[in-house]
């Protein structure tokens, strides 16, 4: 019965994640069409949006992981330096059926970890020194299994793409707003539709340009929260011992100083738990990179 429950969580979280991702694509398409209406060519606006997405995406795809590791201060380590970590990563990689990721360590007392890369062949698992000092073997296995699930499920690629989409939406929106600010009504003032319909289209495009980056960020965060639940469930499947990860999350929840010094808003969604100090309230939950840790623990204990 427990296994069926885990598989149900995996399936449900996959469906919800891809649904959010589909909404993301619709948002970018709508932004491209709206910009195209303003320019006088909906197709042209869509092509511009697609070109920006492709160029931005290629840069992030091939350089994103190395940039993230540098931004967080992660250092590559050898098996001689951290044999305990290496043996755990190697064993779980074999169990997951993927190549062994590279191991990195952040010299920080906070209890945290993350995975990054573009695919299982080009992936890395990073943990803080604080986490290595506090976790016992079963808890460390739970944390690494969680990160290994992110790699196997290609969450590392999905979240990179989500970040790219947020960047694309922001770039197009910013370009649209600058066009409205400096270009007046553009070509629309000289066309037949420059009357009431043209004015309505301009207002819609302007509102979309202002709200799209906010909506895009909310979708990205929602995807991140769903993938955390999925990685918890898959990590439990990988170790066949949900209490290990549940116990690790309990310790992370009680961490008196959860702040990872070199973490920022661009990398926060990658960590197993928010690398910032906890905040409360409806807005804080809406803009949170992670689901409530108590709910994650509850689900793991129920498996």
C-alpha cells in the first residue's frame, strides 16, 4: 500500500508540473503576439519572442551550471577529501541508473544541498559542510537521493528552462514598455485600427507587459514547489526508506542559521530547502521557492 502511495505522488506531481510549464509557454506566446500587434505584425512579434528564447536558452543551457556553481561558491572535492559523501553519491547513482555526478562542497554552516546541470551526464551534487557534519548516514542518503531524483527526473533541466522563460518574459516585457514609453503608439497610430480597437490592443499589451514578469515568476516558483514534492517521493523510492529524508528535513527545519551566505534569488530554487531565513504570510508563501517543509515531512512519514 505504501508503494502505491509513493507512485501516486510521483504521477500527480509530474502532471501538475507539466501543466504549469504549458501555462508558461502560453504566457510567452501571448506576450509575443501582443508585442506583434503593437508592431503591426503578430507573426513578427512571435518570431522575435522565439528568437530571444532560443538565444537566451542556448547560453543558459551550456553555461548555466558552471555559473551557478561559481555564484554559490561551490568547490569540487575528491574522494580522498570526502569519502563518506563520495560513497553515498556513487551508490545512489548506481541505484538510480545514472552516471555518477560530480561532487561539490560549499563551506557554510547552514544545512543545505542542491543539484545542477543540463542532463545526467553533465550534473553535479553540492552539499554544505554544515550538512555533512550534522546528518547521519541514513539522513545523508535521503538528502542525496532527493538531489539524485532531481537529476534523474531532469528537474535540473526543467528548472533551468523555467529560469530562461522568466528571463525571456522579462526581456520582452521590458522592451515593450520602453517602446511604449519612447515610441508612442508606434505604427498603430497610422493604421486603420488606430481607433478604439487599436487603443484596446495597446492597453492590453501594456498591461500584459507589466504583469507578465510577475506571473512568470509565480509560475516558475509553483513549478519549483511541485518538483520538490516529486523529488521527495522519488528519493523515498530510491532509498526505500522515507524516514531518512523526513529526519533530514526535521534537522534542516530546526537549523538556527539556515542562511547560505552566497545564495541569491536566482539560485534559491535549486536548494533542498530555502537558503534564506524563513518568513511567514500569504505573500511569502506565494513567492516561496519551496513548499512548506512541515507538509513535506508529513507526506514522507505517511509513505
